[in-house]
């Protein structure tokens, strides 16, 4: 798991500690019905706002964001080096078979194009288009979470208003007013917490991973073009690692 994500999770410990200093107990903040109201209301908005293709991509984008980027960059460099060694030994015709063994979809796509005899300009353009398409998918995944972050507080507020209407129309059991008010207020709390502690921060983290994916796409494209030029393996590996080092330095 990425370090910043771990630190963020760890900070929930002092957060809860300071809440406990105010004599707030965890059972007071738990309500299945309040959670269900906010979750269902938020999901209604998300499914209305986005196509299923964007929603299906969200779990994978979340895993990549929480895992941290660019874990794939070193693997891309290793795959490019392996492909270059094979091509120098068996010729460009070995690219297709070698690319199929790659775990990187962009490398597989580029290797098939290069093996089919695509010109370097066409190869670069095709890989760039494929990389941009993948990046747009990541951005759409972030947009799904941002939609959830925008509408979760509203779902909580609507549920709170409904709860208050129910309370104001029935005073026959005064002893039940407290729990009903608590559930009504908890829906607003859950909506705000879902938006500002989870959905919006995770959307920002997903968008940040787009830069790591762009790096991997650049490494794969540069690597395949270098293979087609017949660049020496040691020089190619050194050049790609320099790009990775520059990226990591910029990211701090």
C-alpha cells in the first residue's frame, strides 16, 4: 500500500482519540438505517450520472491508487529490456510472441503493431492514442467518485429532512423522539464523512495516478521505438531508468 494512504489511515487513530475526549462513544455514531439511506441515495445519483463502463473501471482504478504509482514502471522497463534482448537475438518477428507474454496491455498492443511492420511514426501515434484512451478511463473513474462526493451530503440532508418530517407528524411517543432525531442527524454526518473523508480524497488520488500511468506509457512507447531502431540493450535500459528517476525526483 502506498505510504501516504497508510499515514492517512493511521491518522484516524488520533482523530478517534480526540473524539473520545469529548466522551463520544462509538455506538452513538453507528446506525445501519442511516448508512443504508446515504449509501442508496448516493448510488442512485452515481448510476444516473455515469455509464456502467465507467463504474466497472472504478475498482481497478482504486486498487492502483491505493497500491501507489508507479509500481508498474519498473516492470515496464524490465519487459522492454527482455523484448530488446529477444529481438536482437531472433529479429523483429519475435516481437509479437514476446509481447504476448508481457503483463502490460500497451506493450502487447505496440509489440503486435511493430511485428506487423508498422512504421515508427504510425507505431508512436497508435501507442499514444491507446495510452490517452487508458488515461481517459482513469479520469472517468475519478469522476465517478467525485459525483459520489458531491451527492453524498445531499443524500444525507434529504434523509435528515425526511426524518424530521416523520418526527414532527407523530408526537404520540415522546420517548422515541431522541432515537429518531439521532438517526436523522446521523444521515447528514454519514453523507459529509463519505464525501470529505473518502470519496473526494480517493478521487484526487486516482487522478494523481494518471501521471504514473502516463510515465509507463511513455516508457513503453520509447522502449518499443528504440527496439525498432536497434538500440543497444544496456543503453536503452539506462535511458529508461533515467526517465523513471527523473519522475520519482519530481514527485518527491
